């Protein structure tokens, strides 16, 4: 099993980033997929999830700003993050599963700062 995140970086407040997760080694199309983030200030936070039937979950802190999507043909899950705020600064992790998560990626760092 492998999850490889990409797309993190430094962005100014109000900016956008698109995180991608390339998955392999398991049956992606039938697996719920999640994004979570971790920061020293807030600890581990579940950000978003997408299920194999298309249902989605968003934390209240990101609703209306983040959008999760999946491409079962390419085995990828994407998190589009708009109107980023300094409090979105964290390490972002792709994961297999909804609740609970069963496998984590290595993470990608997102820094929102002017």
C-alpha cells in the first residue's frame, strides 16, 4: 500500500493550493479516502473525507473553502483548498478510510503566511 501526497507549499492568506494523493496497492475505488492535518497548535484534525458512493465530509473549519474529489480511474484523491487562512497551516495527510482511518500517507506541508 502506498499513498503519496503532493501539492503543499507556502501560500499567502486568501490564496489557494491543490493537494493530490496518488494511491496504489489496494482497491481504491471501493475505499473511503480522507484528508487530515496536524499542527502543534491544534493537534490532529480530520479535514475531509469522500466515500465510494460520492458522499463527502468536511470539518466545520473548512466548509465552503475546501473541496475533496476522487478519480477512481487514476487512483487519486484531491483536496482543493481556497481562501486559505493562517490557521490552515499544518502537515496534511492523505489516508485510507473514513472513521477509522486504516493507513496514512507521509504528509505534505502547507504554510499560510504573508
